[in-house]
C-alpha cells in the first residue's frame, strides 16, 4: 500500500512539474512574440502616432518615406455640404502605401472651408446629420478605414449641445459597424467664455464639450496649437507651459485613455504691415484677432524655408517656451518667425507619454516637419501599429457590400425599437 501511495505521489509531482514547465515555456514564447511584434521594449516608451496628411506631393512623399513610424494616417480629404452630402477620396498613392505598410487609415471630414453657416445648417437638421453619418460609414466599410475623424471647426458656441448630439449619433452608428470615431477639437484650458483660446471661445473652442464628447469618442485629438498665429502677435506655436496647461485641463475632463495630444510640425512667419494694407485672412481662425491687423503671416516650414533661413540668420532658443525663433527684421521692416523642430517637439512627446495619453500624438502636417523629428522618434520610442481591416475585391463589389451592411444594420435597429 505504501509503495502504491508513493508511486501516486511521485506521479502527481511529475505532472505538476511538467505542467509548470509548459506554462513557463509558454510565457517565454509569448514574451518573445511580444518583442518580435514590437509590443515590448525595456528601453523605449510606446507611443501612438497619428499623422495628418494633405494631398500635396511633399506630404505624400513624407508618408511614403516614414510609414513604418506612423500608427494612423489621417488624410484631410473629405468634406460635407449643407445638406449632409459627403464627397472626397483618399489619394490613390496614400491608399497604396497604407495597404502595403499596413498603416491604419482614418480620414478627416470637414465642413467645407470651415464654413460656419454650412455647419449650423447640418446641425439643425436630423436628416442632414444622418446623411453625413451614412456616407462616412459607407466610405469606411468600402475602403477599409478604421473609422473617421470629425474636423469640424468655426462653430458658434451656442451650438455646443447640438454638436455633442451629432457626435453621439455618429458614434452609436459607427460602433455598430465596429468602426472608430474621433474628433479634432480646439485646445483650451478653461470653459470660461472669457478665457483665452486659439481664435477665441465664441467661434472656436466653446462648442467642444470635452466631457460629453469623450464619453462617446474612441479618442479626441486635442489641438494644442496654434498658440500664436494670424490672430495674434508673434510667439511660439505651442510653447511648453501653454501646452502643459491644455494637457492638464484635458486630463481633468476625460480619461487618459481617450486623449491624443495635437502637436504642430510647422512654423509661422510674421511680417509687420500698415493697417491700411491689411486684408481678410485666408484662414477663418486668423480673422478672430484684432480688427486692425498688424501682421501678415506665412508658413515657415521644413524642409525648404527653415534651412534657407538658417543660412542667413541665427535662431534663438527660448528656454521657457522650449521653442526656436528667428528675428528676420531687415531695413526697418519687422519680421519674426517661430518654428517647431525635433528639439521643441521632444518635450511635447514626453508630456503625452508621462500623462499616459493612450493615443499619443496627432501631428499637423506631414511634409512640413524637421527631418530630425523622425530620428528623435526612432531613438526614443516604439510606435504602436493598430490592426487594419483587410480590403479585397473590386471597387464595385466592395461598394455593394458596404451599402448592404449599412442597410441591414439599419433594419435591425428599426426592429429593435
């Protein structure tokens, strides 16, 4: 009997150690898989990089060169009209690179020209709002986007509740089809109507209810830029103290799991003008400043303008703002340029990581960035790569399948009411 019991004990021990060994080997295997797939690094922080793109050669070429360091590509290429009809397309070259490199696609949709009356008309009519939503879902399902980002700007603050309702309606329908929905929202550090914000509260930042939007959003891209532009005197586009205040306010109004910190990649040049020569600015936000314009602004970006300026002028580093600027004044004409580069962007990326913003950064815009930005990114971070939908079949077949899915889901929703 004793021998039989001892044999049973030995067998149990053998089975126990065998199972433990198997679990240990499985854990080691999983660890190696995580490393090989880029899910673990002892020395580098993980970051999600959403990069905005416009349909210009420099922007597309930058995407082509740096796709491996981009989590989500967000082309600004769809617009809606006052009746809710949506048109546009992702440039074929962008689609090709995204599919080859398996970069997630999340296009932007805008109110055409950031037209305020157009936006208000859509928000006032449920039929128009639902038309926008159906169009966006159709394009996403047809072409394999992970979702869309709302880039609706220049909206009166009195439309705050209606904009929130529109976003909630869209999120509900998007999520039924397993699509993501985000929004680019103007950065702010207060909901006080008298507080400072880029372009002002009434027509720019006031419409965005951070708390309410975050409940329905997969994430929000908080545009912590421009601090200074055509609506202001010269200054940094995104001084670190100012960006930090926006990050703190955002974090107090929504979970870090819903935040992407918007950062600028470009520069702006201010040239003093006489009040009699001032004119309406091309971008609506720039007209929100003083009635009498003192400055004419233009883009001062990489890789062309900034290197040329560096040949003639010495840049000054502002330690407080953590940004570079040029004094370009010549023969009595005042001119100043502030710009973003790898050095100024580094603390902003660190801010996003330190605050555990799950969606990292949203950067405007590819093609205007300092080439050293990519080196800084590679040396300090491991870039997340979301899963991307598979796209197969000819366009006509995919179009039919997308329309059918939307129709069937709407039928199920009607039955459930």
